[in-house]
C-alpha cells in the first residue's frame, strides 16, 4: 500500500530525511521508532503531504501511484488519514459538527463510535479546547473512525494517555486496522510512531523501523527492537547495523 523510495526531505533550509526507503503492505501495520528529533514526525508529514515538508529527492507511492507531488487534500481523498501528536485547538468549531461533515456514515453510527470512545459529552465542545491529553487522543481516533482511511498514520498515540484511556483507544485503533479480520482479508494498513511501545499491547505489528538522524538504521521485529532500546538505547541499533 505504501512504498517510500530513497526519500530525502527538508524543512526550511535543513534536510531532515536522508535516503529513507521501506514498504508497508496492504493489511500490514508497521511501527516507526527512534529518538526525539530523528525525523519521525517529518516522515509522516511527508507521506501526508504537508506543505512545510519539501521532498527534494525520491518518491512516495500509494497503492502503486506516485503521490509525491499531490496535495494533502488529494491524499486524504484517496484514503490516507493521520492522527497528530499535538493537534491544534479550533475555537468556534464543535467536534460533533466536524464529525458530521467528514463522515461517510449516518449520524447514529457516528454517535455509536463516540459512545465507544466515551466522547459523547465532548461533541458539543470546541475541538480540543480544554480537552485533557487522553481526550485529545480519543478525539483524533474518533475522527479517523468516521473518515475510515485505508492508510493510517499515527503519531505517538500513547503520548499523554493514562492506562484506562490507552485500553479504550488501543482497542479502537485495533478495530480501525481490522485486526479482528484475517490478514488475508485486511484492507487497511498503518504506520505508527511509538516511543514507549504501549500501543503494541493492543496491536499485532508486522515490522519495526528505527529512524536515527533522519535515516533508517534498522528493520526488524518491533518488540525485539524495543528490548534492545530499553537496555542499550538507539545507538545499539546503529552499531549493530554497521557490523
């Protein structure tokens, strides 16, 4: 579903990503790991098509189509959706109204989704205004549930989320990624940035990639990678890759 080929990208005058390549198959979920400032969010923003990320070399293919130069709007319409690490507060726009205009479902289905995520009391509130960290993350998941993208880009879904909210959100993300469907029949794919690995308790993740200093330094089993990182840090991945 997603193929990133020799991708170089800069933000402003600084090159952030250097020759990044990997693929995410249809029905697969991959974890993206790395230290702070390594370029993980920039990579997701490049895939999503944010204008402040300038791809200078390489390409991004989605379902075999080169989308490197498509607008964010076009990519969203083709079925790419993103959960943001720090989404903005939008004063004057109610969460329920946003869900109504972006959903392909009947409103009663939207309300069922909101009930699943304990978001009914927040539908009449301005988006993210006064929301707790957990409420912001659940709001992001709810928006993806009504949009039903085929490729989900999730930027640190567990950041700022307590254990109770993590369970609610993790199960909802698993449903979004069709983890209750046999792999051969799954249509949705995911690329998830994680620091703690807590999200892995709720998802079967097929592969992990380690991004350090804007370059992929390791591919492998995400749980095994996390064990190494927790014990020796990300530099161990770099040194292992160089051996």
